[in-house]
């Protein structure tokens, strides 16, 4: 495999991991916003919880994919 092709494959792999991390984080924040709206909370408790859970889940999956 040429050096340029390997570089492009690595770039695509890590860019995909970054988009996956962002997508998971946004999904959990969105779900937190919906939960706050549905339950009528005055402070964004579920939004913050969703952000934290999404960040940890995304980082966990990122580390898992980088190791393999």
C-alpha cells in the first residue's frame, strides 16, 4: 500500500470516529432536551445528564475503535 493511500485511509477512519462522537453527543443532548421539555423541569437537568452520558459513551466507543 502506498504511503499516500495509507494516510488517506487513516484520515478517513479518524474523521469517521470524530463524526460518530459528535453524533452520539448530539443525540443524547437532544434526548435530554426532550425529557426536560416533557417533564417540565425549570433547569436543564436532563440536558446536562444527556450531555455527560453522551460524552462518556462517545469517548468509550472512540477508544474501543482506536484500539482495534
